């Protein structure tokens, strides 16, 4: 049986998806682009209570992590400062 959402709930879910995909893309934009972009990232994600979580292999997670760390180290990631 499929879950029926109100319009407000559907809009809230869409916003949750948008925010989470945007956060992932902003931390590793080159890796996301190499994977095929944000649409590919969305298709490879599974919805959880936190929003979409990409289903990636170890090598893909490692590339994302290394890109994030490199951007953070060189000041390209805003950490609230």
C-alpha cells in the first residue's frame, strides 16, 4: 500500500530532498559532476527520514570525502565562520 501525502507533506518532502542533494553537491561538486550530475545523484539515492542518502560504492564515497577535505583545507567550504 502506498503512503498518501497531503500537498503540504509532499512539498515538505520535496524541500527536504532539494536541501539534502544541494548539501551533498556543495561539498563535492566535482565528484557529483563526474558521476553524471545532481540528477544521477538523486537517482542513486534512497529516501530516509533524513532525506535522500546516496547509495555509492567505497571508491565513490572516498572521492567525495577527499574532495570535501581538500576544499575544506583550502577554505572553499564554509564551516560557519
